[in-house]
């Protein structure tokens, strides 16, 4: 069932991808996708109108529940840029033939994407084999899905023995609260709510040690990016400036209320979430550690895991063509 769901979504994306870029710059406006309950410094610039000021276009900001939905919206030409799309949904889309490109590293967040086991089961890392046969809520084709597969592989749990239900994180949080599932995977505010009813098996640091990187990207359709390189570079520059501003704690008092409002969260929850995030600077993003090579290798690893799990039919030989450093390099010189 899991494979069927992901493949039908992927097939739809491949069909739609020809419709990309219809809304190009001639209209003087673009649509940008982002997540609610996922607070990031760019939201300060978003609220302040800095993007529109610097780019000279009107921006329609649209919130999404999952990165897979972002891919579909970019395939149909409804969305030109997606902020904080998870790498696994990006990999699912590009493996199916959608011509998307990674433009920057939006955020790294090993502690803010995880799976939670219902507390009544009293299962921890030492007894994880007891998860066999259990019911789990997973948003398929996302970072949480990849993390779930890798964790089960690490603990030697046969996923074919588990009942997997495709649920967006808010629904997964509700399901674990009601006792309708034994484990739920997700991120952000939903993960915080899940933790009120259970425990994680591995910390962010432990997951990173196992090679389960958790990061999001800013992505866009390759055709549209090629037609609008200056616009894209300008967008990335505003994002980088907001990240640099947030990196100085002296600016938190000014930025936090604005970010919280835009994220649809209270300030305490916003600070609790954003303090688990890392926003790499432009030079670091361009280095081998991230977009200079590691990210491409990681995407290949994600794709191979999805193929082995039967979630997608095939992986690309390489994902190097799906990373476009041009706009970010231009942004670093602006």
C-alpha cells in the first residue's frame, strides 16, 4: 500500500511537470510555499516585506502540510519556490522525473523530526524489537518517513510486520493522543504534541551519528530558476540576511514576536522549536559538508533506502544535477 500511494503521487508529479514555469516573471508576482508551526528567521523578512522590496515582485505566500504537496504544487506551476522542503520529498519527486533543483540549505534539525512511541507501551531503544506488529502513523515520502525507515533498520525491526498509516504530522499527533496508533512520526509543533504522549527512541545527535541527516532546502522548478536567476539569487540573499540577523542573540527580542505570529505559534513554543534549529551560513552551505558534495551523496542514500523499502520504483544514478549552486553563489556576492 505504501509503495502504491507514493508511486501514484510520483506518477502524477511526472505528468504535471510539463506545466512548470507557466507563471514566470512577466506577471510581476510569484507564489512561495512554506510551513506553519515551523518558525524560521526568513519569516521576519516575510512579515517586514523585505523580499518584495528587494525582489521587486509581489509574493503570494501559501502554507502547506507536507513537502510532497509542495512538489505537486511546483509541478503544476502553482508554486515557484518552496522554503524548507524536506530532502526526502524532494528525492521522491526528482526520482520520478520532476525537474526540481535545490537552491540552498534552509535548516538543519536533527532534534525536530522524529518518531514517538506511545508511553503505555514502555518501549525504548533497548526494547525496540517489540515494535514488530505495531501500528505507526508516518507521513510518506518525507524526512520523517526516511528517519522511520532508518531507525527501524537500525533496531532490526521488520517494517513489513508493522501497519503503516499515511498521516500528515498533525493527524499523527491526534492519533497517538487518542491511542489510535502505537507510534507516530513528524516534526515541529506536531512532534511536540506527540511527545506529550510518548518517547523518542533516538536523540537527534544519535540519529546524526547513524547518518540520518535531517535538513530542509529551498527548492524550485529548474526551468523557472533558469529563467529567473537574479530573482532567485535575491530571494536567497534576503533569507541569508535574516538568518545572519537571527544568529546574533541581540536581535531575538525584536524578531521572535514577528516570527511567532507568522508561524501561528506562541513565543515560548516558537523559541523552544527554533532553538533546536541550525541555519548554516552561505559559505558553509557552499562547502563540501553541505551542497559542495555531501548533500548529493545523502540524497542518493535516501533514494536507495526508499527503493529498498519499495516506496519508489527506482533512484537516479546521481542527484548532482538537482543541486544548482549558481543563485546562492550570486547571493553571496550581493
